[in-house]
């Protein structure tokens, strides 16, 4: 950490635990800004960041003054600030490209005659491998070992590369596979609440802040750590010490009162808040919790809320520091000296949660916790909360929309054809047609639950609701209940500590008896790694157009995400996941229908097997110990014998193997030690004419790789059969695959080829894939431009939306308006963002795609400069228009002049 100039003289010292720390005092800042006691705590974190890095260039006193203004207007007139997080968190899908870029920078440094070892993350980076395990095997004691073995087989090339990075880079740590989910590892071990770093003989203390390459980075907001998800390029900027550009946000305060009632879980609270905040509209805003009810939530409950921030739509969902924060830090084995520092720093800086204190927010909402009732969410969106007592009836209403017709019913069992029958003992579904499953002694129907998964960081960080699931399993087992045979069950904890306390409490045996065996430590079902359904069940579902269902304790249930065979997906608490697995159908009303019969033939209801809050609390108190955390995280970076057995090639630089997963990208080919002036864009051809609201999902490669696509062709040419294509996400470290999938979304519409969808364009009148046309233009030395409409590049901030654009040869993107982060990403990759002026658009200018485009004055560019663009039409006429260069700051201009942020940092380090 290299602090700025401190022209406001706010640097002072703090003593904690017998040690002195340098801090940047918010109290001293009040001499300039006035009383800050009413500023939301989350904004105090940002203000401290400005004080610490103020240098008159990237961070100015105007940015600091804006926080005083915020108190007057609630953030209604935001300004852009340059924010530097303390650290970066990555998962393996999104982290691999960043490490590829670091490795490529080392090669380039060597070419420039510099020392490759100078290329390292400049802030701490932790990468947790958690996105690659799939539920291929389930319902047995061997499931975990078999799934891990399959994971290593699939991902050997990626893991070899990441293990090299673990040993080659400073400030870079890798948590190996089979350890846990990045957000739970972050909560239980990596996060410190107050961060420290040494610089020039002093130890600085400051808030623990981070950006992560996974949207659910916000989980750690529950531990009073300010963090959120970003795209890969912003994460790379952060790890290379460059500021992340952001607006000072509006902050919505959510006041909590009361206490959760008997029978309600943290998951029910989360689903209630998700609907509330979605209805309110908090996209791009901070949410901060306050009020007396906060004190009635455990830190694990707070983390469960923080995790769902992306589902609210907010940037973060933050809880200030209090006694519960300190309790959790002790319970998870953090050092006592760190805990003393957290308390002293929070109280000194006004970051401590005081009972009765209410900050000034942009707007507020209020929730009485005592009104929360059991609920699920679905069938397609996390915010679509359904009260549990209404779930069965709501499903029947939703099916018609999902399948385009009503549930198939029969009046009498003897009316059903031979291949169809009524499942014996199934409640609430006697009138629904069941279809035989490959000769098995059961059938499936519209509403059959075929996946029940206790998974995802949202809930598996919370011992109370996991113990509740174990107790439901114990009581169900004692009554002789069994999970329905068509249900694929799985348990994927967020960390190994979960296994320790479930086993110590004895409830893992009960979960195993119901088929909820350990399948892996990772995201699994929640990110679509649910693995295949048994083939006869899959065939029956698809042959009969059935709406099969999943119930998972995850955070996302978007259409098509969980399994290609499942069209209705519901989020629920872990104990409700167990209950629904016993019921086997969404038609069963868990609040009144029996789940089955006990050994004496008596009906068993959910209330008969639901644990009390006291039972849950006693089990947690007796079986969750700080020693478990200390032991499990004592050698967290070591990995198992499989990880240790991976051979690593390369020393300071990577020995790039022949791989279809990891390739050395061409960003630095021909790079000199000094940047040349940007080249003027002359006689460029148009690659695409795109409409409004083209998202980064449209631009960036995502999902499955089609056999007949340019990426599929490339893989087949490299002897990869279709069954081993894997996804674009898994191959993010190979630019050859990713650039072939850029602008190739099946729903993108390029108006150069009217009335069509998909990644196609025209080259000399011939229709072809965008990638093929781009390569023909490259062979001719022809630069390219892309035109867009309003809100170009909105949606998730995907790094490959910008990386793929530059690799295709696009020099400029011209639009009516642009999403802020995608604009920043384009500049970070050396692509010029230009905005129409005077009401112009490509439609009003009559463009068809045959024109040539020249942009004048690029070589003498300044921030926010107007440039002349000449359009040469196919009939020989031409027209000049004026556009605004959306390079807004001097830092952005430096990135652009260097060809991108990686080039800028590389040259600085080489010098």
C-alpha cells in the first residue's frame, strides 16, 4: 500500500493491543467536511479510502469534499471517485483470465529486457477454486471422492496453470479444490474486518475492503467488510494497484426491528428482504442495515443477507461493526490482537454500531423481523417470494405459463393408460397424470421434484440452518420417512468446517440416510453444476414435456441455470430442502399435507419433524467450536494429495503447454518500452450495427459451445470431441476460444443482416460469422468499428466483452449512451468509446454497414474531447459528424495512450 499526499493532514496514530498503527482519521476530516456522524458507515469506508490515497491526480480534494455534499443531498448528484480496495478475491472461472494476463505480462517484461519477477499483484489476491466440481455422483458414501476425481480429470490443464501461479507470484494465494466456496472461505478465514499493511517502516490500519470476480462477494458485508462483485478487468486493475472508477452511491437504509419468530429461518428473512428491496429499486445503490433488530441477528444471519445483495440488485448490503462482529471473529479462530484492533479502530473512526443511532440515508425502509414467515422463491427469479402455505397453489398457476398449457389431469386412476399411473401414497397429486420411468416402480409428473440440493454459500455458512436441516433429517429418519426415489439429493457445504460440526453433532448420519451425502465443497447446483439426472428420468421428462422442479438452498434460480431438464426452480432453506425431498412434489402443501407415513402407518406432517429454535441453538452451541476453524484453515493453501501431485512447469515465466484451456494472449505482441501516439482510425469498416440495450451478455461468450460455431470448429480442429467442449466459462483462459464467441450470442441482432439473430455480419456482401469477417479484415489490415444504441454494454460487467472486442480488431465503439463499467473496460483494453452528439444515431445517419469510418484527432486526444468523424457512404458521398470521446479522466487517457491498462502498468514497472 502506497498512501497519497495527505494534503488535509488527517494521518494520525492509533494504539491497539499494545501496538501502534498509522490511520487516516475521519475525525480530523470533520475539520473540513463538518459533522460526519450521520454519514452511513459504508460511505465512511469510501471516505477513508479517499483520505488515504489523495494525491491531487487520481484522488482529488473535490472527491473528498463530495462526501460532505452527500450529507446534504443524499447522493442525488453523484460524482465519480477513484476507489482502491485493500484486496481482491477471485474464483477459478473468472480468475483464470486474470492470472493468464499476469503470466503474459511476465513474458512481455522479459521481452522488454526487464525483470519478470517485478510482475506481481500489487495488492493481495486470493483465488479459491470452487466453481468446477459437478454433482456427477450422489446419494452414496463414495460420491465426494468420485466427484473430486472427475473434477481433476476435467480441469487438469487449468489446475496446472493455477498451481504454477501459486508458486510464481507474490501477493497471490490459491485455495485448492475441495476446500470450500470462495465467499464462505472469505467469511470464515480470509476477511479481517480491519486490514493492515506495512509501508516505509509503519503499519497502517484501515477498513478491510475488496472487490471480487463473483457477484456474491457481498456475503462478507455481514462481517462489516465492504466488498462487491466486479468484472475481470476491474479486478485486474485493482490487483495492479489501479483505482476502480465508481460513483459515490445512494445508500438505502433498511431498519430492522423485532426478532425472528419460532419456525422462521434466516433464509426466509433473506427471501423477504429480496422481494422488498427489488420492489423498492436499489440497483447500483448501497443498502445498509440499522435499527434494534440488527442486534437480534447472528453474524451468520447477517452474512446470509449480505450474500443475496446481487438478488436485491444493490451493490452491497452492509452491516456496521458491533459486539457480534467481535464474537464471530473469536468463534472462527482469528487472532486476539486482530480482534482488539477491529474494536479500537471501529470505535475511533465512528464505524461502530451504536444502539439508537440512525444515519442519514438517501431513503429508508423498515422490516419487523417478527412478521417473517416461512417462504420459498421461484420458479425463475430470486425475488419472486412465495409464502410456504401458498406454494402448492402458486405452482399450479405458474405451470401453465411455463409449459404453455395446463397440467395434464385424469379423473380416475383406471382412466390412465398403462404407461401412466398414480404414485402410491403421494399427497395432493392424485388427479395428475404420472408417467412411468423406465420400468421403475414410480412415475413422474408436472411438479415432480427431481433435484433437492443443500448447496451454495448463501446458506451453508450458517450453522443454525444447517443444523436445522440435520434435525429435520434425524426426526424424519426416526419416523421411518424416506426421500422419494426420483429426487437427486446432494449436500455441498461451503467449507470443511461444516462437515466437522455436522459429524460431531451426529446429524450427518441422518442426512446420509436420506441421501444428502457430501458431494463436494463448491457451488455445484447453484451455478448449474448439478450434473446429469438419471437417464430414464431425463428421458421421461423430455418425452412428455413435463415441468420438473428443483429445490435448492442457493441464491439463483434463473431459467435454464440449474439443469436443462428442470424448468421450475425454487430457493428454500436447507431444512425445507429436506422436507421437499421427502414430499417429492411441488403439489404437496407442506403446511397441511402429510409428508408420508411412519412405521405404524400414521401420517407424518412437517410440524412433527420441525425442530425448535432451542433445539437448534443447543446443537450449535455444543458442536461448533473455534478449534474446528483453526484446524481446517491451518493449512488451507496446501491442498489434498491430488493437488500436491500436480506437476508444475515453468519458473518465473510460464511454460505455455499445448492446451485448449490456457493460451498466451497476444496483447503485448510488438510492444515497445515507450508508448507511441495512438494511431488515427482511417477508413475503418463496420463490424456490427447494434440496437438499444445490447448487454455484455450479448457481447461476451457465455454458456455452451455449439458444434458448428467458430469456437466449436476450433476445438474440433484441435482434436477436442464435442462431449468435451465444456463451456465458454471453463475456457476463459484461451483467447482463441473466447474471441470466436464474442458478439456470437444466439439472440444478438446485427442490423447489417436484417431480420436475423446470432453472431453474423456481412463481408463484401457475403453473410458469415462475425469472427470470420473480422479475420478477413485483419488480413487486409483494415480497422473495425462497432455501432450501438442506448445503454450499450449494460448488464453484468464481463471482462471478455471488452477483451473479445479488441482481439477482433475493433478500434472504436460509437453509441448513443453506454454503461459506465463497460466504457471503463473498453478503455482498459485500448478501445476508444465515442458517444453520438446532437441527437445523431446510426439509424438517423442512414448506415447500412457498407460505409467506411474515419475518426480524426485521436493522436492528440484529451479527456472529454470532441472529435470529428467522417462517414464515407457506398455511393461516394460523405458526411462529417461530431462525437464526444468518452475518455473522462487523465488516468483513462494514460491507459488508452498505452494501449490498455495492462500495458500502462507493465511500462511503469519496466521503467
